C-alpha cells in the first residue's frame, strides 16, 4: 500500500501561495480603506514589525 506523499518543499510552497494570496487581499483592502479600524490597526502594527525586522538585515548587507 503506497500513498502519494507531499515533500516538505511542496508543502511549504503551497502554504506560502495561500499566505501570499491572503496578504494580497488584505493589502488591497487596506489600500482601498475597506478595513474596519481594529483590523487596520493590526495590519499597521504588523507592517511596522516587518519593517523593524528588515532594517537590521538591510544594514548588515
């Protein structure tokens, strides 16, 4: 009995595609001003956190 298996790389690629689609939808809603204030605040905090984490990497390069 042999079941088809998914490699780790395939699983990560599939998960990344789903995440990218969701992030694109949220970004479009954010840019169009369609998010409720609470969700907009969460998105803003996440974006600030991402920028803060990227800054040290940019300086090290």
